[in-house]
C-alpha cells in the first residue's frame, strides 16, 4: 500500500511542487526497478514504443510488450484502487505517465514492466478548473516588507484604481519560487519563508479575512521578474527572438520568445480605460472598451464597482504569435532578465504599449510596468505541474 500511495503521488503531485520533490525520491528508495515519470511525446503503434519526455528533461523510448501492465488512473485518485487496464492504442501524446521497468546503460531505452497513465483530456479539464480557482481566489502584487517572526508579508497589490497594501498571512502553506531560467510552474522550487524578499512578485491563493485587511494564504508563488518598454528593431522568427531598444536605458535588449511566452495587442480603447483608472478617474460603463470587454467577462462591474486589475483585463485579450510583431512596434515585456539586462526570456509581450504610455501619468508608469508580472497563465501547470 505504501508503494502504491507513493506511486500515485508521483503522478499527481504536480499540484504541489514540494510533494513532487519528496515523493519521487521516496518512491525510488522503495523499489528496485527504474522509474520514468513524464509526458508522452510520441507513440509508435507499429513498434509499440512510447517516447517519454521526463520531468528531468530527458527523452526515453519505452518499449511495451505483451507482459507490460498498462493502467489508466482517473485524475485525482491517490491509490491504484480505481485504476483500469488501458489498450496500447488508447495512449496518446500529452498523456501523463509513470513507468516502472529497466533502464538501458545509455539511459535512452526503457523496457517497461508497468506503465500508469493519466489521460490528456482529464489533465486539461483539471487545469481549467485549477486556473479558475486561481483566478477567483488569488491576489498578486509586489512584496514591500516581510516579518519572519509572524510570517506576514506586506503586499502592494496590482489593483490600479485603488492601490493598497494587504497583509498576507503565510502560516504552514507551500512556498515556491520560479527558477532563474524558467517561468514554468513545474520548474518552481520549494523555498523557506526566509528566502522571500522585498521586491519579489507574488501570486497568492487563499481567502480574505472578514474585515478585508488580511489574506490567509494557502499557496504562495514568488518570482523575481523584470520588465522594460522598448521599440522593436529586428525580428528573427527562426530563432524565436526579437531585438528592442529599451526606452529607459537606450540599449538594445534581445528578447527570446519561449514556447509559453504570451503575446497580445493592447487596444487603444482599453489603454484609455486603464490610464483613466490609474489617474483616479472612473471611466463610464458606456465606453467602447467597457462594452467590448464585458462581452468576454463581466468587465463593466470590474471597472465600475471593483478595483481595476490590469492582469485580469490583459489576460482576456486574444493571444497572438511572433508573426504579429513588426519593426517599430512599441512593446512592454515582462520576463526573466540576464544579469546585464541585455537579454530577456519573455513571459508576456504587450504590443501597442505606446497607447498606454501616452495616456499614463509619469509617476504611475513604474506601477504599470510591474503590474503585468506573474500572469495567471504562469500557473498553466504544463503537467509536472501559474
């Protein structure tokens, strides 16, 4: 039973990165067989070979024969009690897999004795549900101060129309930090409370206190991201890289577009709505931007009755790709920067940033640049696990 429980944790601990780190090691200590945990990236039905991209970013070819036990486990189950046999033909790209078997000496081939799958369709549904929970029950902002004794974080939220400080109470909740080389949740690592610092960007899942002044955290994810605004000078679609001259420091920054980088265009009408809110003005519900956005979400209420959150508005915009960029575009980029700030891996690229800068008071522009960090899509766990 202990072996089964640990095995299921390996499959599902993507919802809690700290559990991943514990359960994989514990499982490997419990059994003599080699294990492979990752995602199916190719299925060769004729050769009966499944190619797995492991959580350690290695590629394995798992050979399946008649003696291999193939099981499908419903998502959310923590034991094999409800696992059912699955046919080889039902296995598909994107499925999550845990394999037990024998690894070849070159660590490229894997003879599978047992393979347990979570089907991609169930994973996608789980992701959507989890993302909606984060959208409805999370807040984000910049760390101003930290009290290690009380485990309280003073957070400046990114609700631009009514900026305020919120006390985050982080007692006994998981704390994760994005790595310096990846914005994927799977690559976030558990950290101690003492490793959080002023200037970090946080997204916090939890619940408000009755008086609305404190936020009890259930999970905290931190990142040290940077942002800049610049003018596109060159686009290399083959390399997935753009060059842009930063407006604030007059140097060219090479921006790498990763697979999960998000690009969207800011409509001028929405720029007016956001800029007015940052200036302390309440835009009328009848503005074209409000009417258009309300079709996608109840943005009329967001603008008029609740704090205007730029992240929520931006996340509703249609997603574009690099072909929509052109030289001369003014872009705002949020991502992971190199130490000399001459290279950045993009999380978000906002085309048309000049429409907002031209309407934004100069003393509010830093708040604007930072507010786009830690988008909800960072929590699109890409299974491993915002």
